[in-house]
C-alpha cells in the first residue's frame, strides 16, 4: 500500500505537468484563432463564455487531441462572437456542443460529419454521375474513418449529440431525395403505349447518346412522384389513383439494390462508406442541434472550402 501511495504521488505530479502544458497549448491555440478569425475579445467578458473556455480547456487537457482542440477553439470563437446578453438559442446550442465534444471519440466526431452531409445538405445535381462525384468530394475525407460498430452510436446518444430513430438506409435515401435521377429512360413506343392521353408537358425527349429516349419533366416528378407534405391528403390520393405518369415511373424506378450497384461501378470507395453507414445504423442516428454543430465543424476542419457556415444552420 505504501508503494502504491508513493507511486500515485509521482504519477499525479507527472499528470499535472502534462495537463498544465496542454492547458497552455489550448489557450495559445484559442488566441491564434481569435487573431486570425475574430480579433475582438469583448465576447469573453461574458461569464458564460469564460465558463465554456474553462470546460473546453479542461477537456483538451484531459486528452491532448489536436483535432479536438481545433474543434473546441473554433466553437469558442463562434460562441464569443454571438452578440447580445440575452440567453439566445444559438448561445445555448454552442455551449451544449462544447460540453458534448470532449466525450466522443475522433471517429465518432467524423461520423457526425458524415451524418450531417447525408441528412442535411442535399447537393443539386441532374445525373447519377454528378451525384456520385459530389458525394465523393464531400465524404472522401472520412473514408475508412467512421465507427462501424453500432454500439458506438449508442454511446453517442448517451453523450447528447443525437438519438436513435428509425431512418432511411443510404440508397433508399438517395432514391427519395433524387427521384428525377433514379429511374430508367423510356422509349417512344413505351411513351405511346403507357402515356397515351397524358399531357405532353410531363415528359420530354433527351438526346444523350447513352440514354436516348424520353424522361419525365420536373413538373411530372414534382406532381406525381414527390409527396407534398403540405398538400391535402384526399386531393393527393385522387391525383395519384390510376395515374399513368406515376404508374410508369414506378415501373422504371431503380430499387435501392440497383442504385448501390450503379454507384459501386462508378466509385467503389463511395459505395463502401455508404454500406458502412447502413451497417453501423448511422442511418438511424438523428442529430441534436449540438450534434449538428459538431458535425458541420468537423466537416469544415476536413474540407474548409466546401462546408457551409454553421451560422446558416442556426438562422
């Protein structure tokens, strides 16, 4: 017992020295961020901001993880820049994000970025090739770097960055978000046979050599394929009943398995992370506001040129 006590005194001294060094390093990092990105210390007169600085400094001192230090210092700068003395929702969300971030691992933080990309920022594209290129650009920094064990997402739920709720698998999500992409073109003969008497504004000829034939117009997709949550349910059902446009679309629509195979042919790395997204149950993970802020900030660290600013999410 005596030996244990003596060793603990030595170890405690060593741990204190490491923690003090990390605490100083964090303040230096925060000052650098303030000089380069904010340059105004007025926000740090707020006791709530100073309390958040202490919590962040403590979290970094415990781990020494540089990526966590960058994340926490960036969030502190944004918290300090939040104007007004009122307890605004933005201040509350930033403080909560600062409290949660030290309790999740680096790979879990990257998972929040992937979930943010998949669930909250749909790129505007007109072909599957464009979608694959866009998703690859966004998700590439996280290939092979997210948790694949569902238990990790249970831990993330306990840390306040999200919760488990039944969600759409990745390829079904793509089919839902991009109905104008995820179906086969159709021939003139098929249009004559299946769309007889249909308003011609609902389909148009395409000239691309690979996909010669016809495709539905945006007007057709929006009216007969995409569900309008604000529309009167009775009118929606009546417009869908026996509708030739919707019936033909359903025959031509790609199943999730087909979407997966086509994406895999175009980019195997992208299909792998989407498979992991589903297998780990990340697709069921719904982010809290704090989790969303952490996810977007992690994305910004990985790809600063392409990430939307966090403030745009909170406006």
